[in-house]
C-alpha cells in the first residue's frame, strides 16, 4: 500500500526517492532512465518501485469496524 522505507531484500533506504520517481514518470520519462538516474542499480530495489501498486486511496475509503 505504501512504499517501504527500505528495500525488502538488501535494506537500502528507498522511500525518499519514490516521489521523484512518480513525478518524472508522469512527465513521460522512461522508468529505466529514471531508476538509473536515482541510483537504483540493484534489481531488488528496482522491483520494489516497478511492482508497487498505490492502494492507499482505495483503502482509505473503508471504515474501520
């Protein structure tokens, strides 16, 4: 739901890069170029960004019982 603070596999801090990633991809840059520019070289860190589905808005619609 929310991007993790650190990579699941290697433990590198990555959450501070996610907003830049979303903005640059929305502007039309390729995901590969953005990940390279942000310094995410390991496949595990790249997989966290590429596989992330932002569900926080959907989950926020439901009441907690």
